[in-house]
C-alpha cells in the first residue's frame, strides 16, 4: 500500500441516536471471496461504514472481511438490507439470517431494499424492523429506494420515522425533491451509485475543472459534492489507493458555484430507477 491512511470520516447522528459515518464502502456486486478481501482492505484503510444486502449474496464474505480488518466490531457501522421475498412475515427471520451470515449479534442499520408496492408489505415490514430496534438487534432502521409517498405512508401508519433512505443519487440524478422531503422529516439521505454507473461523470467539464482547481481526482470532487450537501455516499473500489482517495474528501471545500455547476448535470427524476415499478 502507498500513501497515508486518511482520517476517519466524521459522523452524522441519526434520529434514533446512532452515529453513522458520513462516507462508507459499498460491496455490490462482489461475491464472498471478493468481498472478504475488499472489506478487510477498506477497514484497514479507514472505512468504518460497510454496506451490504441479502440480495448481494456476499454477507458471509463481508463478515469475514470485517473480522479481518483489524478493528473491533463496535468500531464498525454495518448495514444490510432485506429483499422483497423476505418482506412481511419473513422480516424477523431475514434479520436473524443476515446477522448469522455476517457473524454479528446486531446490525447498526437495516434497510428495506425496495418498497415493492405490488406486494404491499413494506409497512408491516418496517413495523417489525422498528420492533427489532426496540429489542436492540438493530441500532437504526431505514429504507432504500422509497419515494416520498412511500415514506409518508410508513410514518403515518407506524408512527416511526426511518433513520435513513438510501437512494440512487449522483450528479446525474440529484433527486432534489426527495432530498428536501428527507430533510423535512429528519431522514439522512444515503447515495448508492454515488459516482454514477459508468464513470462518464468524471469527464464532465464542471467535474474536471473542479478537480484541476483543487488538485483532486474527479472521483474526489464528486464525493465531496455529496458530503458537502449532507449526503452519505457509499462508493465501491477494489483498489487500495483508490479506497484511500475516495475517503480523503473532508479536507477541502467546493465553492457554491462549483456545487451548482455539478448539480447542473442532473438528468431529471425520470432518469432514475422507478421504485414503483422496479423491485428486488
């Protein structure tokens, strides 16, 4: 490994009290073997938020990587998610199985991966997650890919506000309306695919200009765009040096003009995956 390990990411306090790092490490689409190596390397490089899901099929490898990273379990913030087939009556068992695969007695954050409104079990599912939080198995509970109307129904029915909503979010999908709704409710916005899906955002003129001006990589500029707006990104990389670069985004600031120019790359809400149609 080359270069110094960056400082640990600062944290944000979630509404139910957990302290969540403001930048994490994503593990999709790694298999168990790849996840074990990548997670151990990420932890060694200073990551403390690790994001996985039952759908990814790599929780066993993630758990091994957590234990191989050289830090105590209570220093890590581990997130997993349940699939649409585990919603409803299968929720409690889904959490137990995720914990078993990860080799932990609790999860710091557990999410409903997709609302799947056709199945119409997400409210019952979230109610069970809230119960598990009360029992101490979960430190925080949240959702992923939920639209404002999904969130409102959950809150109105259960009386519990999710800690986090993890959504598709990048300069190409700024999701302004969703983020405003989250802020109003006190929900932290977390971003999947924060660097986009194909790397083309790195070649965009506002990103390249900012990278040159600040002496940073385009990826660092995009991740700084996230964290400076209060978004928690979870990028993935298999390369140790890139992991360090991705985490090293808390020592500089973009100007308001730079933030606005990068946000101007937005392709509109219709370009994001539609969670009223898609479910996993």
